[in-house]
C-alpha cells in the first residue's frame, strides 16, 4: 500500500514556461519522502502545458481558466491530500531540506498553524544574494501587530507552509484580491492561530521584472481594504493598537498621494493636488517624516519627482 502524502506542495503558475520547471524540480527534490506536488496552470498562454506534460506521473497537474493567484492556490488546496500545504511560487526555488525542517518546527510547537520561511534572492542568472530576509520583529512567533507593521515581506507578504485544517476551518484565499492575497490571508489568520518563522533561509526568491509592481496606487488601495477588514472584524485590536493602524493606513495613503506628483511632469495642475494629499497625510500622522520630505520636494522641485520615480522602479526591476 502506498504511503499517503504528508505535505502537499501547491505551485500556481501563469505564463512561466521559463521558470516553472526549476520550481517543480526543487519540490520533487525535497528530502522528506511524503510530498505530493500539485501544479495549477492558471490559464497560461505560453508553453507551460508542454512543460508540465514532461512531469506526467510525478506531479498532479491542474489546468483552469485564469482566476488569479488566490484562485489558483485555492484549487490546489481543494485537490490536496496532505496534512500540511506548502505554497511555492512558480518563479521561486526551495532548498531540499525545507519541508523536513519545517515539519520539525511544527512537531516542536503543536499549536503552530503556519510556518513562514526565511529567504534569499536569486536572479535570472542563478546568482544567489548574501542577504537573508527573515522576520523583522523579535521572537519566534508572529503577531497581528507584526504582520501589519514590520513583518510584511517574510510574514504577511509571503507564502508559508500551513496546516490544511487551518485553511479549511478559517477560510481559503480571498479571490477578490488579485494582488496581495498573502497579505489578506495571513493577516486574517494571525488573529486565529500561532505562526512561527523558520529562520534558516531555505527559500530562493526569484528577482525579475515580473514580480515588481509598478502600480503602487492600486497596491495601496488593496492594502487599505485589508486594513478596513481588520477594523471591521477586530475593533478591540484597533482600539488597543490605534497608532499602528494609523501608521499603516498613512503609509498607503502616501503612495496614493505621490501619484499626482509623479504625473506632474505632463500635467502641472497635479502638483497642487499632490500637495493637498500630502498635507492630509501629515494631519493623520504628523511624525511621518517621509511625507514631510515629499511635501518639501513638491514645493522646491516638483518636476523632478517623476524622473526619480521612473528610475526607482527601473532599479527595483
């Protein structure tokens, strides 16, 4: 009799014919023997189906119409059979011991519902960065305060390995979030269950133009929706951590306020709009020094900000 899988590794993919094989290979190379690999092709228009066909018999391949990252992950969860579900993005790579080490952490802390994973960057040429991205707040366990505040890269912003029972009990990914489904999901779950960090960097996160968002205003509006949900569902938390919530909200408003300033090269009338928004920002959080800096910039040399922002996005990509 075949031993059932303990861990289901879900890999959603969309138009990643050049990268998905490396992700699959890293999942299949896990040292823990009881893993199944589920790849959800979310309506790719490139050669992704042909790449997946080469793994017939080794993976479970699901083809569906495009639903976005949250919808693809949910399809993988529903098809999973393991006690744990690990989420591997199709442009990332797991080191072979990742599942094995994560399970040790689950065993040591039975109340933990999800284990987040420290990571390093890897570029398209396979060069691995030295810097380790991990939990920014102290301690082994995440908190809602950290997930909303400083732990937004490794933490609320990145996928973990989670108990399948946690997902089925407290809800799957919100498919209305086409971007930031991790932030919405793990901030929400942080109020329900303990979450921990695997500090050894066993994830290689691929850095490439496709995973850098250029629409900061759209991203900011999604973050504000997340904060709205927290205020609706956890008024006692908002009452005790009002300063944190105001700070988090103001950071997103700043992205919205900078947009008119960035576009002012082609429409000078937007400079005044940007200044008004920045003053609103500062009324909400007077100690927000970055907002003061942008306000001064808008008064001294507003036409240069658009060029700066373009260069910044190019550098990040």
